[in-house]
């Protein structure tokens, strides 16, 4: 398990809000008034309604509603009322401001990678594990890798709904033709188990597809480069610690080794060189490539083009099993004096959603509540069941207040990586540039 950065000492809620207002982006400051006024009704909710904020729109939003309907038998008499807000920084700014004022919803969705910016600030209340156990949800229902990041100072500040890992998708026919499928039809991970083997497999996939081997859409994307880099770096066993005030504690040589490998993946020979996120998906969907490095959340995009598409955990290339991932999690925005019975109802509602999360798996996410993934019904869910083991080895972003989904941090790291992958910046220089940017982030005071 890991603890988040130290909690703030002293200070009133008023001073914390002033610091938040001064530290967050200007767009967030403009949202502050709406955040506080817009959620006033949450405090006035009737006893049977659990108010939830989330960032699930489109198909995911519809699926979340279906999951809530499926969970109704486990939360009798309770209604979940959703408020869907804009994904990314606007959402997290609004959640921070509402929580700082004690006027947030009953429960909210947060990426686990964002927890370090909330729990240490006193913006969240911890979950009551005894109450959850009464409703059938216990700590042992989650893998260590997923549960560890939920902890801060011995308390649980997030309940994981899922793990959404960065994995591999593939078209079975060219992969089989390349001799990279095992007898049971799953991907032969050993064929990708070193940098040389991985690149050789890419060449074989290119031959089998008749075009190119492995696609990776990253150009101009704010996170893809970082996702691939950090998962691979953690496979090297290298340290990546971001202590408050800095400097970053990292292994520059291992960073350079990973970047050098990444440049070979997109060398433009057996694999495409310049692909943005959507072009990468299009190349894979049109079978111009046999495999793509992508997020589990894109499953239905690929199934729409090929109903036989396969998927597997990201292979262990550098020796230590590690799969980059994030997790949609339930958090309790801070309430000065929460109503005990209504808080209990909130625990019951969230437990019901977790127990109904097989529905959520159809979006490609791995349910974090393991009793769901251990069922025969889940084992029949393909290709999701073929990459469920990724949950045992997930690694999230390093814990720091400025890190996480949709953050400037991920964008800054990806910008440097793009210079290496696209413009020929030497791997050692790229690694040092990343460290300089890390230290710039660390030099800035936390809003806490």
C-alpha cells in the first residue's frame, strides 16, 4: 500500500478555500460560484435520494444508468440522482470547490489518480468499512494493487468501481498467422517478453497483416505517451517518487532506456510512425495493423469493427509485471456534519452499484469488486475475461497533488515524449527534460 502526501496541519476551511481559489486554474475559479450554488440542492435532498456527481456521458452514461437499475434490489427505497459534469479539469475544479465549502453531493466519481489532490486537503470524508461490510462489500473483495491507492493515513478515501488499464487489442487472424497465439486462442505473452522479442513480434505481425504490425496513437494526445512510458518504466523496477518540494527521485538511465524502446515501436518501418489517437484507432479498425496499444475503455470501438477482436494485458517487456491503469472510484465529498442515516444510505447505494458492476464491464473496464470477476458469467465475457489479470499488476500515476487524469502533468510529460518519438530528441535528453519538468511541478506549492 502507499500513503498519499502528508495532510495539511492547522488552518481553517476558509483559508483552505482561499488557497484553492488562488491555486486552481482561472477556468476553475469561474466555475466556483456555480459549484457552490449548484449543489445547494444536494444538501436539501430528501432522505431517499442519493445525489451523485460523475463524468460519464454518452454510452458510458447510459451504461451507468443500467448499472444503477440493476443494483436497485440491493438498495430498496433509494433513488440515485446523477449530475453529469464536463470531463477533466472543469469537473475536478468544481468538485474541489464544492467539497471545500461542505456543499458537495452525497457521493462523487473520481479517478483514483486524482486522490492525492483531495484527501490530504481535507476535501473528502473516509468510508466506513464496517458499514460497507454490512452491505456485502469488504476490503478482501479488491486486489492489493487496486486497494492500496485508496488509503491515506490508515483510512479509506476511495472505493474503486473499476480498473481501466492500458492493454493490447489484436485481430486474431494475423496474430495466429504470425504464430503469436497460444493453443487456447489467447495472446502468447512470452513472445513479447523483452524489448527485442516485442520488436520481433511487431515485424512478424507486419508480415502477417501484409501492411503494418503494431499501432500506437499518440501524436498531439495529452496522455497516451505518458501511459505507455510509465507502464514500461515501472516494469524496469525503477523508482519514481515525487516528494513535496522535490527533487524527483527517478532513475534517468532507465527512463532513457524506455524512451529509446518507445522510439523503436514507432520507427515507421514495421509499425506506423505518426498517428494521432483517432488515426491509430482507424488504422486498427481498418485492419491496416494487426495490433494496437490502447485503453480498455476503447473496447466497444474495436468490437464495432471486428466482433472477433482479442485483448490481453500489456505484456511484461522489462521484467517486472506492471500495467498502467487508472480507476473510477467513489468518494465522499466533505460534509461538516453528515446525517448518519443518509450517509448509511449512501454506503448501501454504492455497495449495490459495486455488486452490479458486471454491467459496467461491457464498456471494457475491469470491475474492481472481485466477486463479480470470479463468476462464471464474467468468465464467458470475451475478450474482457482475457485481460482481467491486469488488475493484479496495475500501477497508477505517482502520488502528488498535481498528477492524475486530465492533468497538465500528463500533458507536459507527453509533450517531451512526442519530441523524442516524432522529432528525434535523444532519449537521454528527453529523460532529463522530463525530470526538469517534474521538478518544476514539485517546486510549486500544493494548494493544501
